[in-house]
């Protein structure tokens, strides 16, 4: 089923001589299949096809796109066990996790199909003409969101299905009416081809234009930068490291035409451990957070990498309990040798920072591509003095920061960089006593959680998975949930256009039956004249 070719619209191509191979992190072996690196000509073909496809695809109806997304979901499920087996092999993640992730991927596609059918995401706004208004008449003005053009998607390493080829970025971009080009992740080359072929089949069966989807193989920054700088690309979705994300963002801003970049670049996801909560359940909270820190070998973008507490007996009890819990957890397979290497390098650098104490550091198992848990501690004054302590250690590690008093706690929270999530572990009394600290935390994050763990993101209508820089490049955007669709659209205003030339969402009779704002009021009514 795996050919090693690039998917370019409805065609497959492998004209270049350079190749890539995927890797099995469990057996520490290179996999046999050879994947052709996309040539410059193939890159141009993919972008040209996408540009041509956009002329047709942007005018497909919401129902046509919804059916297309549902067909992709069906084709992914139809691959069956070979997809699960290949993904497990390339990621080292357990079968149960990948099985669940496949369903999440399918459900995301179905979610955006539902978003399309409901229709209000286009934000249709109508101010009907008022020719009799004095002293000046009002023109007929109507506005809605329209698609941008070909979207480039960079899949994530840690979610080989849900944040990958047919993941949230691809699903939301297609839903909004944009063709998509995926730069295949080097760790998931076989998984990518299987899913890309499923999308290709769905596009053909649904009568979508050739070029609505392509997938290209290539080595790291080389292919990525080539695509980022291509004038035919009109927006980018990225999930990965801060270094790679900022490189993409910087390259885009050097283009003759800068374009939107929606990059999710990691987070240390601070957890505010307040005294009342720890006094009541230090042991239970330690157990809960040991599991969260090491879930998926710590390879979640919502991994709780920073634990913040006030000095006191409850915090000491928590620290001792968490240290024991972490020490009892075995090393787990990491996604690839590079991630494993950087994990141990980064935690070693962390341990050498001024004031940092190692509470527990499991044995280094780099040769086995396994990451062992680690826990560190530092005083707030040393944390505030070192920007390096805010760097993400991607893996099963966390840093406990202890504050001497409320003033130091507020100072630390104000010092934090932007984050995807912030968690408050608190009693009812804590929430009142430390209301100011909680308010500061809310200003630093995209999602605030009460008395739970940040690991786990539920795709739905209310979910927001984003945050202030450097967690993302656009504080307003989310890469998970229904609102992700608006990233790949822009407002277009129509003034005094005849009914027959208006998009259906803006026509008087409201043929789509969607919620619209008419003269400032939300309604599904027709426009009365």
C-alpha cells in the first residue's frame, strides 16, 4: 500500500533521486520503504494545481465540502489495521492510543462538516440599503468570511494522526474552502502516505477539483522553507518547536506578500498549586500530576512543565510525594531519536541552571530511544532571574518553583511567557484568597483549568487551543475546535451588489438558513425591503 511517492493532486510522482526513510523508535531500526523527496518541479506542480483548484473549490457549497470531509473520514477508517500498525511502528505510541487518535481525527472531520452545515461561522452581516435616510442615504453593505487560498500545513510529531495529514489544520482549511498542501513529517512518512491517499480518494469520489489536496516529502527546513516562500501559498498552519515555528514566521515576513502564520510552538503550561488544595490532598495531587507529567512520555504540548507553589509544609509534603511517584514510573519510548536526544540535553542544561535542585532524574536511556522521568526544584527569585528556565523541556520532566510569599507569587506570574494552558489547583477558599494571582495567570494563557490536569484537549465548539506568544504566533487563534476554521478565512465586504451575484450566505432570502446579523440583530429571517 505504501509507494514512497509524493501525492500531487490526483497524481503520484517520484521523479527525484533523493530519498527519506522512516524510523521505528521501539526497535531502533530504519524502516525499509524509500520515500522520494519532492523536487522543485513537483513543488511547483503542487502549488500550481492548488491555485487552479482554488478557483473552483472556493465556490463549492457548504454541503459539498461537508460531504467531502465526511468522505475523508470514511476513507481513513477504511484503511483499517494497516494504518494503526504503521502509525504505531513509526511513532512508538501504543496501539490503544493510536486507535483513539484515529477516532479523534475522524470526529474532527465530522465536526467541521457539522460546522459547515450550521453555517454561522461565515459571520454574515447585512446592513440593508436605506435610500431615504437623511441627510445621506445608506448603501447596501454586506460582509462575510471567505477563503484565503492554498494553505500549507506542517504536521506535528506527537500526534501522527490528529495533528497531522488529515488533522485539525487540514480539516479546518478544507472546510473554509481552501486547497491544502501538507509537508509530510519525516517521522511519519508511511502514515502520511496512507492518509494522504485516503484524502485523494475522497476528493476524486466527491468530484473535488484536481489539486485540492497534495502531500510532499522532504527533508526538514529545506522543503519547508521552499514552500513557505512560494508566492502561491496564502496561509500556514504549523505545530512544532519554537525554533522551527519562529523560522517559518520570520521567513514569511521576508516575503513580498506576508501571509498569516498560525504556529503552535509549545508551552510549559504552569500549574498554580494553592495552599488549601495541597493541605487537603498533597498525596492525591502528586499522584495526579506524576501521571500527567509522564503521560505519553511527556510528549504533549500541554505537558505540565512548571509547578508553582507557596513555601510551607503542604508544599514540602507535595514535593516529597511527587518525587516518589515520578521515581516509580518507568522510562517510555519517545517519538524519535532526535526528540529523545534533545530531551536529555535540555534536562541536563536545566539541572545546571543557577539555583536548580534535582529532586529526581531517571537513568538516561538515549540508546533505547526512551525518556525517563525527571523532577527539579528552584526558588522563585532564581526562576525570575533566568529566562532559560522558561524554555520547554519536551519530555517527562517538570520544574517545581517555590515562592516565599504572595508578592513573590504575583511577581513570578507576571514574569511568565505566554502559554497554551494554565491550571489552578485550589480549594473554594483559595479561589477567593488568591483571586489576584488567578487573574494574572488568566492573562498569560489561552485556556485556564480548575482542579484537573492540562493534558488532554477536547475538540468541540468551545475549545480554545492557543495562547499568547511564544505559545503561538497569533494570540487570537486556536488549532483545535470549531473556531479553528476562521484562521483560514478573511472578511470580504460587498457594497450595492445585485442579489444574483451575492454569495448565498448574503442573499435576501437566506437560502442556507443560517444565523446572520441584520441591522445589528441576530436572526435567520430574510431581509425585508
